[in-house]
C-alpha cells in the first residue's frame, strides 16, 4: 500500500496556498470582470507578497487558473491507476497528460508563451505547479530506496516525455500529427522503462 502523501508539512501548506490562489482566481474569472493580483490576494485572504511569490503577474495566474479547472489532481490520478502494474501506472499518467495537452493545446501554448517571459533569475519563485512530477512521485515513492539515484532520474525522464513541451517538440519540430506524436512518446517511455526493469520491484 502506498502511504506516501503530497499533503505533508511545508510542502502541503505550499500546495494548499497555491490551490487557494488558483480557485479564487477561477471564481473571479467566472464573474467576467477585470481584476488584479491585489484583488486575488484580498479575496483569497492571502498577502500580496505571497501571491506574487507564486504568480508574478496576472496573465500567468489567469492562464494557469483556466487550465487548472480541467486538470485532475495528482492524488486523483494515482487513485485511478494504483491497481495497475507499476509500469502501467507510469504510462497511464503519461497518457493522461499528453491527451490533456492535445485537448487543451491552445490554452497550454498560451500559458507556456506567458511562462517563458518570466524572469528565472529568482530561483525561489514557485512558477509552475509540477503536477506531472507530483503524480509520478506518488507512484514511485514506495520504491525510492530500491531505485536509489534512478528514482530521480526516472521521474525527470518520464516527465520530459509528457505534457505540452513534449507535444510541441513532436509536432512543431518533428512534424507529427497528434495521434502519431502521442504514440511515439508512449513508445519512448515504454522503451525507457524497460531499462529500469520495474517488474522486479513489484
């Protein structure tokens, strides 16, 4: 049984704060009126400094809030796939995020274009939600000791093969159609997972 939780300690508080800001923004967006980061801070009972630490401008906040409405939480994804063999759990998560990117490609591209304008010199900023890595951590945490240094390598490599960034690479650079891009990324992850021999961990 997987007892690992993303809802522990400081990490839990950061996650709750971030989600509170996103949900408040979604409510303000639904009213169809313009608002500022100060408005979000006020309605979420959060300081302006805290909101800025997570989202440095209103455009990136609104963009992510719009995407977040249609995105399952890492915990929900894990509950859906935890009955599957380990390799299939990882492939299930990849399939979800790649299909999500295809279904919401315009919104994700817009979000990414705003995100890439950010100043990355302040490494303390929490710019992105990192849902993919969080979902993979839920699946792989019980095997962390057995995987050793490969634990982090596996999460990073698998994350790189899912989501809007990998979809853009396969479509814009390699000129693949959606279905072919998705199949190719799935093949790449399956090939990668074979090298880890995950069956011996189950």
